[in-house]
C-alpha cells in the first residue's frame, strides 16, 4: 500500500511503497509512517539524552544576553517535547494525524486549509537529531546576530525568512504530496542576513562538531551554500528540502541589504549619540580617577565602558561591572546598591547611605 516516508532534515514526507504495523489511515486516504516512531520505552532514553543536550544549549544564548535566540530555541524544544509526549498517550494514527496537521502541506495550505501550518512547521521537528542540528546552528548564528541588531529584529527575521522559505518550497511542489517541517529555512535566512550586514565579521564556525578557525561570515555562508548545492545534486532524493534552504538564504540576503540601507540613513545620528555617550563617560572617568583612584578595578571597568561607547549593550554591561566594583569613598559601601548605569552615564553617581556624590565637571 502507499505510505508517507518521513525524513529527518526539513522533512520532505513523500510517497513510497511498503507497509508497517504502525500504519494508519489519514484524511484523503493517505497512510503515514515515520522513521521516528512514537515515544516508547525503547526510544525514551535516546529522547531524554538528546533533550538534555539541547536544553543545556539554551544556557549559551542566555549567557550572551541573546534572549530572543534563547526563546526561539525554547519554543522549538517545547513543540518537540509536546508532540513526543503526545505520542505516548495516543494511538499511532492520532500521533501521525497531529504530525500531518503541524507540518506544511502545499496543496492543503494553498486551498485555504490549515493555514497555521505556515507558522507551526518552522517550529516543528520529529527526529531528535533533526532538532539538535538545527538548534546547534541557531545557537551560534542567531546569538551573534541578535547582539548586533537586537532581539525583536531577530524574531521577525526568523518568522519572515522561515515563511518565505516554506512558501517558496510549497510553490515548487504545489501538486506534490509532501510535508515540510523544521527550522532550517528560517535559520538559513538568519545566516543570509548576517552575511549581508556583516560580511567581514569573523565568527567561530562549527561544521559537524568540528570547530574551525574564525572565518568571515561571508565565507562561512558561501561554504554552507556549496555544501548545500553538493548535497542537492548528489542526493536528490535524500528528503532534505534544499529548495527551502535556498529560498531562506535569498530572503535573508534581501532583508540584510534593506537593513544596510536603513542603517546607512541613521548612521550619522547613531554616531552622534555614541559621541555624546563618549563625551559624558570621559567626564565621569576623570572624576572617578580623581576621587576613586585607589580602586583600579572600578576605574578599569569604566575605561572599558568608554572604549565600547559605540556598542550600547556592551557599554551598559561595563557600566554595571563598574558599579559592582566601585565602593563609596565615604563609607565603603557598594555603589551598585544606590545607582544604575543610567546614573553613571548621566554623571549623577551618589551614595544614599552617607550622602557622598561624585563631582563631575560640566559635560559642556
């Protein structure tokens, strides 16, 4: 009888010949069988091990203050866990019906049914190694990009490029019996945008667990595209949705070029603001060196804040570090208890315990 074969990477689910005791009839007379069976006592240890490694990966973007990347990662994991747990308490037919409803089916979508699959498919994975490799990619690329363009931009970029990748693939397979799932298209979009915005930026590149020397983002993307092209030509029936990956990269490059123009318009104002921050911090630094010269760690942290004045997030991190290190010259209490980075930037550092105030010269 006919059945669907669920592949691992960005999941094409296509017809094949065969039979299996897990087979179950779905809408339209199709029968669905997956490489990844419902969670059972045999597969649970494997599932838990991979899940533990994935959850441990959430720590990296959080440490890097990339909370959008961490949230996207967590959303993918939650959907993965819910679907796998669902498979334990429901029949195989119900489980595979859920898979079919979450994945993107071009004919169904373009007929106006199951429109939410455009969104759910980019957060949905079946096989543990599928989600593992995708989120490994997300951790490094999305985290680095978020530190440069912000959390909101990364989330919108993920959703937009993921949607373009899915729709592009769907148009090419409009009459095909395929299901598409996985975050790969959105992640390739993030890589494309990163390369368009910061082509000469160097980042640690990890390819199949091999840590390579830091390379330019543009070179890393070209390498990924060459590998993608080779796999598409050498293994055309692998089940990997290479077209979706290419659509994702193209969408990311277009967004990156648009952002480049937008940034160019606001570049002068951005540097004017940065120059104002530097001017203020230099005045505060002079006052700190004059009144708190015996606290070298605090002075050094403030110098780092001055050096990073054009990177606002990093600057504020150093200002927080300064407050942690700084002690009131009057009563020796930590200045972090009564001040914020904004107080330092505004030159209004004071100790609420003894009333001491940092005497900062007029910013002028």
